[in-house]
C-alpha cells in the first residue's frame, strides 16, 4: 500500500484548482448582474419590473443594462442628471439584495418608488406618501441589526422628494410607513377561505392611531440596510387604496416616478452646493 497519488498524478478528494467559487461575495452582481460602469450613483427601486419602462419613459434617454430574475436595470439621464432604476420584485428580501449588490458597485443613493395602501382617512387615492421612517414589521432588516434600530429615511432624500413634489404640483403626505412581509395576513387582510391571523382585525386601527400613514412591503428594509452601510435612502409611494374608506384605484404611479426622478436631479444639485460650501450635509440654509 502507498499514500502516493495514483499514476495520473491527481488526488480525487482534492478540489480542482481552477474551480469557480460559489460564494456570491465574489461577484458584486450575483443577482442584479450590474457592474459599476452600468449604473449611476443614484438608483430608483420599483418593485414591479414593468415599472422600469414607465419610469424611463420620463427620462431624457436610457439604456437597459441588465436583466436577471426580478431585477431589471436601466441607466440614463433625467434633465441631464445621471440616474438608474432597478426593479426589486415583491418584498424586503429581494429589495435588500438589490441594495447590497448595487452598493458594492458604487451606488450611494436609493429611492424606493412604489405603491401603497393609505391608512389615514384624509389621504386620497393618487396622492403620494414620502416616507420619513419605517415600522419594521418585515423580517429582513432584523437579520442585519437589532429590532429597536430605527428605519430612518435620509434627510436629504426626504427634502429632495418634498421639493420635487412641490415643484411638480403633486399632492403628497410625509410620515411613517409600515413595511410588512405579506400582502394578506401581515397587512390585516383575510387570507384564503377567510383565514384571519391573530391581531389582524386590530392592526390597521392600531397603526392609524399611532399616525402611521401607509403600508407597503419594502421601504423599512431598504432604509435600514442603507443606514447600516452609511448610504442615503428614501421612499415615495403612490396611494392605490385607502384602507379606511375602502377606495381603490391604480392611480398615481407616474407621479411617484416623476417625483423620484426629479429628486435625483435635486440631490445632484445638493451635492454640488455642499462641495461649494464645504459642508458635510445639505440643510435648509443652503440654496438649491
């Protein structure tokens, strides 16, 4: 008997030297499949891949640069400002993947562009909700940081979104958003065959009493992950339904997209003003 390799000179138990790694950390675009040269510093994050076309229709021009699974990415300019969009699919897990992989190729600003259900009676279908912070009812952000860590929108992004909505004349509300992990039980809706999760009948009323403005499924994870990494993030959603009045229409999608696109242009100007003033943060004392 011998411990020497066989006559072929190879050890059958040893991995091949040129085997490709299966570690997704070895590839920044493992899911999104976008490289640093493909994307701008600021990226809009709609859920539905079909919204990419509706968003880019508002821009000066664009090119689709990546498409894989639920992730469609296009890059162009809006009023001369570089801008990108990446769809994330439904829910916080896939949205967090987009933030992770886009951050790795240099993106520093993220704006969720989506739809939501309003839970305050004065909010109309078609209005916009600009998120200032999030209730983390989704579980994705819990895997990044302790549960009492806030999901806070970046102040510059909030200011840019408000300024954009004002300039465009769109009706909007600012406030806290709740992000859920399910469309039915987690948002107080009955499930199949009338199933009701424990506490679901009181969920909307409790959130409304706490002055939460709306419910959706991605914002708090995007805000939390961005904050953990020191990046800018915010969210603007169009109201498709008012859970208090029972009104429902798919309206306002283009307003959210237009507001977010103009906000990217304003953020670029904010960054210029900061450099000129030698300031670390844009504030109301600095002109746009």
